C-alpha cells in the first residue's frame, strides 16, 4: 500500500488548487476579462477538509469590456454564447487531465458530471458554470473538448500562473 504523508497530501492539494484556478483565469482573460487567481492554506485544522483552497476573483467582466470597447468605437470580437460555461468548467477539466487518468473529452465530461452529482464541486464553480441543478445540466463532450483546446493552446500561460501561485503560497 502506498503511504501518504501529510506533507505529500498538502503538496498535491496545493498543486491541484493552483492548476484548477489558473485555467479559470486564463479562459476569463482570453475572452477579455481580468481577475486574480489565489490559493491559500486552510487554517481550520480540520483533517476532513482540504489543506489548500483556491478561487478566481474576477475584476472586469468580458461582457462589460466588450460593451465599453464597442461604445468607444474599438473593435471587440463577439463573445461565444457559452463563454461563461467554458470559463466555469476550465478548472474541473484541468483537474481531470492532471489526475492522469484520461484526456478523452467524453470521459472527462462523465467524470465532471459524476463529481457534480456527488456534491464534490464548489458552489463558485457551479455558479460560474451556470449549474443550479445537476438534473438540468447537460455537459456535453463538445464543451469539454473546446475547454481542453482553449487551455492547451495557452498551456505555458496556465503553467506560469499555477507555478506562480504555488511559489507564493509557500512563502
């Protein structure tokens, strides 16, 4: 049996938290928004809780940026209708890929649906994705595939942000 140390578990959770939040930030920025990804250590001491938490905090919404740009006479491309879902699902998709089990969009969609139905997804991720009820939620393979494509195209940006979060979380 593989032995897990508290330090090993904490390091893995920090890695996953950073690589969960970094794709949220990158996708949000890709659509013209701005915000900050953060990770912090859980100070509760409760062994049943995660050691590391993370969050993406939007500052400027892509919809708002587009409206301002167009009002000012500056060209701003149309936002895809599903940009919020792509932004919201990015961290969950990244976690599934980082787990090393699969990079197949159908399998990732199934895994994300499973996590959502088992209450293993944060309220902010659900809200960002627009999910209010798992029974009404249809995560299709195409959305997952598009999310994968977006953050893989900009993998160096995701990696740089995640490593920044990890480095400064430890200080």
